[in-house]
């Protein structure tokens, strides 16, 4: 008898259909990969299973018994724990308190701190993360460390079914390997796992079977060993992997538009020199913590440069000039943290798209022309295939992939001459990636200069004209992309080049 059975699950949010007939089954000690584009309904389904949402129709059975949790507390009591894609920790509490939240033990009515510390240490042993101590506040941790705490909280619940929604999105390589080892250990103990990831190579490492969601429906299922990546992609988005990267029209790079010499912003950025030309895509690879994001932030003026020289169109830039000054000189920036600083989630899609160039949709005397703004944004929504009901829809109500497209739409609307892209496709589905790749290539073909940081080597090799690697705060020599291999990139990235 399956541990979990779902039949024809449906969920609507007003006129929006999130789920329209999802069926799947899961056995004890099995990992099921749930695959699909952003907006396909994966996170909605996880929220229903974890008790955060109620289904509108369909049947759920756990251990053969009807299952319809009224709250996350009830779901946890039935043995189901969710690792959220968007972290749900309490920053003002300690690591131990977050890990044991909702399952705290007391002695004589007082919180058993020593017992909590021992429990937290038992779970944290799986990762051996140097930044994490049971008594340290979560607010003091980096994003990758917080992701580890989120995972540990689910593991500490001793759940029979663990729902993992993009659990590796912020993890470093060594933590990903530790998570996979932990998943194998959980499988061996009989724990079942539903695993969501946009990285097919990652899914293949851990999953036994798969279910594909498209537009809120389950459209394919089977054994991972019996399906190719091409077949999975075709089920998800109707295109093969060969069609993922847009065809580039290489006309030869133009004039140097951005020049950096010996830039430093300790401790993250120690030394970086390069030239960026019109019409090219310059890729920067590197492991998390290598200084690649610090370089992009320093170029845009979000972090102060300590030394070196920077010039835009052969005109020097003051090392400590503000981001607003660099924006006026034609620089555009896409942050790797779309929720923390990339978008104003409470504002509409229209306001997020136009905020860096409001004058383009303003009347005389500075008044905003709402009809002009709506018209301009509607065109970008169509171009990027953003799934939004209207330009006035709040950005927070969109899926992660569509939020990322809004951030890209802002750069298109800004009409920046230099685009600084930090992980432009992090955490989004293959279909959305293909659309963003297409627009990046189109911008370069139109004469824009693109600097793209990515930890996903296939997209760098698929798009970049030239490439350099960040390692321990230092940027390597820049070389044409055909002079690199994935192996040579990783050799430098790990400090062995």
C-alpha cells in the first residue's frame, strides 16, 4: 500500500487555476521528483500537503486513511514536514530554537535549553557547517547557512514524509553533497521524500521516480532510470535541450564600454581586472563565496571599492560613487536576491518594471501617466511571457520564475547600456530560463554589454563570448569561451589552477 496517494487534486485562487487535476503516489523509502515550470503548481501542492492550504477538490490518502490537514501543526502530527523554498525561519531566535520550533521540550515548565542544544547538535552533525552553532542567532547567518537550518528543522521532526522544495537553491557544493548523503540515509530508514528541483542532473542523483506538472496538471510519470532529459523537458515546456539557448549572431565585439583595473573591496573582492565591450556577453564563473557577487555589487556601487580604477566609456568613475550615479551613466543591475533586494514585492508589476526609468512614462511636470506606464509594461509582459493577470498585480503574488522575469523586464525598460546580471536564472524553471536566455542574447546582439555571473556552467558555455573565473576574491585571466572546458573552470574555481 502506498504511503501517500493523491487523486485529481484541484485548487483555485479566485479566477486563477493553480491545480487542475494532480494525481501521484509515493511509497515508503522512495524519493519522488516533482518536476515542472514555475507556475506549474508544485509549491501549491506542497502547501496543501503540509497543511498551509486547503484543497478545493480531489482525494488525499496517507497510509490508506483520508488525509486533509487543517494546519501545518496537524500535518506535522501526521508525520509530514516541509522544507520551504522561501525560508521560513525566525531570525531573532537561535539555531536550536528554530530547529525545534513547535516541538520544544520543557523541564518543570521551563524551556530545556541543554536538551535542545543536544538535539540540535545531533541534527547539525549531518552538515558540519562551520558557521552554524546551536546558540547562534539565525539573523547572523548567511543565506546558505540559513538554508541548512531550514533543512535541519524538517529532519529534526522525525517525519515519515519530507517535502523538499528547492532545498539546494542556496547551498554550496559541499552542503549539497551532504544533503544527498542525508537523503540516502533517510531512504534507508523508510522515510519518503518528494523532491522539487529545476536541476535535472540533481534530480537524477536522488530520485527513484518522477511526476511532471504542467499548467496545474500531472502530465507524465515514471521511473527516473527510464527517461531522458530531453523527454522530461519536452513534457515540461515542449522544447528540447538543444533549443534551450538562443542562437547568437556574433558580429564581433565593439568598443570598450566598461574597464576595470585592479579593483578591490576587501574582504570579498581582492583583485579584478577586465574589459567589457559592446555586443558581448562576458561570463564570470566561481563557487559561492568566491567574491563574484561582491564584484558585481562593487561595479554597481552597492559596495564601496577600496582601490583600483573603473571607467565607463573611457570616463573615470569615483570608487565610492553611489549606485544612483552609475545608473545614470547607463549601468543596470540584477541582484541574485530577488526577494531581498531585487524587487519591491509589495508594489505592482508595473511599478517594479518602471522604477529605474519612471520618466519614460511620465507627463510634463513629472506626473506619472498611468495609461502610458500600463502600455509600456504590457508590452514587456508579453515579450517575456510573464504570467500576470495585469500590470497592476502585486509582484509578491507571482511565482518565483515570473518574479525573476519582472526583474529582467526592469532592465529592458531601463534600456541600460551595461547589464550586470548576478545569477539571472537562479531558482527558475527551464522554460523561463530559455526566455531569459533569449532576451540576454537579443540585448547583446543589439549592442548592449552584458556581464553575467553564474554558478551554472551550461548557461555560461551556452551564452558567453568570453569567460573568467573568480576564486578566493581574485578574478582569473579572461579568455574566449572556446578556450575553456568545464574541467578547467572548476580547477581554477577550487584554487587548483
